[in-house]
């Protein structure tokens, strides 16, 4: 009896705690949502509440009529898809080779990759910028330049992450298929890749999210407004101390976040393993 | 004979299929690092864009041995930042994850999803929302609350100390979801029978945490903690976007080593000096990586031996 009462009391304060914590955590997001749905003149009113009095989609409509948000969106989308294709295209075969084959220098190349993975690309951003602007063809302000940078960065992550997963697939499966007379190509495409699908999907999602969330390279390299991505667009829309474009900014911010939020919550369960496995396997 | 031939063939094809990736990484990652290394020995800056010359170790001397150089101050700040943030993160995440796994807790999946949301929003978007929505002096939520409670408004991002606190709050907001998730997973991996045995010995909550939970969690969360130490040490976005944006400095003078390197490259155009900083940071990161890997391997072996 007393045990039961204690259980109920515990349950009440636990739920009280987590409801409060969730609400406090989400205040910045809820506040942005409220602002994006209210008209701009209610900003400084003293009787602010989290439920706007006059809900309006005006700020969202303005984004599409007055600002090139569709172009920003499609630029981000093109970058994300191209990076995904290039990064996965080069790193799946490399990860397979590093997991399954022995060749001269394999260990030292892989150790170098681990060290390179610790290098924040922002530290070589100036060198990259100078190389890309003074090379035979300027890659500044082009999508190709950014896709190369993003794919190069994510190829390291992709190789390490997927090699770790290939390592967990028993080699006996492949050997059995080889005895049955399967060609090398058949074995990889019909047996190994389907088995590695979970890892390939997590890696792919991580690449998409990385490109979508990247801003410092895009604001530095994309100088012409026709190439603005969502990140550069948002950066330019930023509200200053007294700027009135704050409601518009919140609308754009939430519009930018929505695709990532949806994908993220869909693969939430796999995120932790997707992020840690690659860093550990040395 | 035939076997070695086959091996060679396989080795050759393995090199061939990893070549595109290695070429791309060589071109985009390795070559710019080498070029940065070269620039670090020159006096390249805005006046010497084409006419720069080699000046030996002068930039490195300025980075490491000039005591009032900005770099050593930024390095000290970065270490302080990493220690403060990691301690807070570990303690807070441990408490929240433990409560999520309290035996009387039901429907914790719902709260977990809500608490993951800060992690799911693009980082730069959240930081910019915090900057205006929370910290803005005029219409930020914090000052609205201050006003309605009858207090003076505060400039959350302008003094060094208050800005450090504000930046830490944002970092916790962004980083806690990952740590909670990791600790939650680790807690679920602990066999409940340990606690039942402890209950028979009538151990209290603190004893259970100290003698069962923490030691058993350690090996499970270690890799994630190491990764987080690295990302905290390499923090750039929060400090840059909140207080160091070129056109909108807030007055606080907080630099991590990364924002300091960035500023010297892209704002004050000291390319040689900035490149020397980059190389010094890279050397430190290599040292940490090797050190942590060795530690990890040692820890792993110890753990296996115990069983």
C-alpha cells in the first residue's frame, strides 16, 4: 500500500519535472513559431503570450513573394543531393576496400584518415579559398566548388563509418558466394551492399544534414545572390538590434529547419550509433 | 605462384576502387593543409598578396612566444570553455538520463523525442534564433521578462563574463540532447540485477550511483564523451554567430582558438600568422587524437581483463 502511494507520488513529480523541462527547452523554438505567426507590430507589446492573438501567415507569404526563398531552397537542395551522390559514390567502394582487402600502405592510409578527421576544415578555409580563386578556373561562387569541399570532408567520415560496418559483416557469407561461382561484382552488389544498407542510409542522412546545416563555407564562397543557399539567405535576413525583419527571419528559420527536423526524427533511433561508430574504430 | 598473382590482382583492384575517394580527399583536405603549412612560413597578408616572401619561423614565434599574443589568451579561454562545458554537460545529462530511466517512469519516449528537438534543428539557425529571440536587448525574451518583473534590462552578450555565461547556456542547449541520448543508452545496458543485489544490502541512491551506475557506464559512454570533448574544443559557430559577426560585434572579447584563427584570416587578413595558428591547432589535435586512442585501447583491454 505505502509502496503504491510512493509509486504514484514519484510518477507525479517525475512527469511534472519532464513537462517543465520539455517546455523550458522548447521556449526558443515556440517563441520563434509565435513570432512567425504574428503581425510585426505586436513585437514589443508588453502583454506577450505564446499564443498569438491574431494568427497570420503573412510572414510566410512574404518569403515567397518578396524574397527568393524558393531559389535558396533549390540551391541548398542541389548542393545536398550532389554532395550525397559524390561522397557516397567514392566512399562506399573505398570503405569496402579498406574493410575487405589487404594492400600496401592500407594501415598507414587509414591512420592518416583518422588524423585528418580531427582537422576542422575551417582552419584550411583560407588556403582553399586562395587555391580555388587563383587556380586556372575560379571555383569561387560556383556549386562545383562547394560540392567538392563538402564531399571531400564527408568522404573521410563516410569511409570510417561504413568500414566499421563492413567489418561486422561476416566474410564467410562472401566466401560461400564465391564458391558458388558468383563474380566479384555480383557478390558486392547482390550480397554485401544489401547487408550494409542500414549503414549506408545513416551515412547518407548524415551527409544530407551536414550540407543542409553548413553555413560558414557557403557564406564565404557564395558571393553572388543567384547562388545563395538557405544558409546564406538566412544570414542576410538576420535581424539586427533594431531591425524589423525579425518576424520574417523566424518564418525563414522554421522553413529551413523543417526538412531536417522531419528526417532527423525519422532516423532518431539510428543517430547515436551513426555518429559514434566511425569515431571509435581505430 | 598463382596465389600471389591473384593477391596482387586483388590488391591492385582494391587500390583502384579506393582511388577516387583518396584523390578527392587529397585534393580537398590534404593539399590545402600542406598549402596552409607553406603559407605559415610567409608574410602573406593583404599588402603582400602576390609579393609575399618566406620569413622562416617568425609567425610561429609570434603565435607561441609572444605572451600577450591573442593566441595564448584564446587557448586559455578554449581550455576553460571545454572544462566548464564538459563538466556541466556530464552532470546535467546524467541527472536527466537517470530520471528518464527511473523505475516509476512511464512514457519516457515522448519526453525523449521532445528533448531531442534542439539537436534536430540546424545549429546555425538555433544560434541565430537565440541571438535575437532570447538575447536581443530590446525585444529578446529575457529582457521582456526582466522588464515585466521590474528589473533593469541586461546586455546579455556584451561583457566578457555575462557573454561567456550566455554562450555556455546556448552550448548546453545544443549539446545536451546528444549526451542525454548516450547516457540513456548506457543506463539501459546495465543489468538490473546489480541494483536488486544492492537493494538487498540496503544501499542508498548515492552509493548505487557511485558503485554501480558510474563504473558500468564509463566504458559505454567513453567514446561519445571523447567525441564531445573534441567538438567542444573545436567550437566555432556559437561564439562566431552570437558575438563575433564582423558587422555586428557585441563588445565581448571571447575567442576560441578557431574563431581567433578565422578572424586573422578573414577579418584582419594576416594570412601567414593565421596559417601558423592553424598548423599549431592541428598539431595539438593530432596529439590529443593519438593520446585518446592509446588511452581507449588501454581502457578497452583493462575492461576485457576484468570479465
